[in-house]
């Protein structure tokens, strides 16, 4: 009697079929990740703008001379450029037609849009003075 070494052709075909079935089930879960990633990234940028605005407002209330003066003369886009350290990241935009609300501590909702697929999120910018 001869001792068998290796796998038979049938065993290899069965393994390939099982791998094919697993791939067919897993691929659809990864196909739609681009939209979810875009949504998450635009929410991250909106969160960064909101956080920067809160930090700027706190610095303004503490009397820090480096705090930006944000008021009705700023629109959402210009305010975000002022308070973010490196400005609004490439590929994202804010509505230039929405002006900030005048009044110390007043909030304005600004829509952040990812230019790649139009995903949006809302950032809140806090006004720092009455002008």
C-alpha cells in the first residue's frame, strides 16, 4: 500500500468553492464604505470647526488678545478659516451666504459640505462680540 501525500483534486476544488462563497458574502459589505467614510470625514471637519469655535470663544471671554473677533461681518466660510489652524481642509466648503449672528455668545449653524460626493454636516460657530 502506498501512503498518500498532499491533497486530492476534489479537496482543493471544495476549498476554492468555500473561499468563493465567503468572498461573495464579504464583498458587498465593503463596497459601500466610501460613502460612509465621506460622511464620517465631513462630520469630523464639522466637529473640528465647532470645537475650534468653542475654544476661540473661551479664549475671547478670558481676555486672550489672540482670540478671533467673530461677528455678523463674518460668514461661515471666513469664520472657519480664521479659527482653524490650517484653514478649512481641501475638498470641503462652507456656505458663504450665511453670516454669523451678532451678539456675544450667539450661535450660528453652518453647513459643511464634502465636495467629493456632497455629504454634509452642521458645525456651530459662536459669535464673540456685538458689532
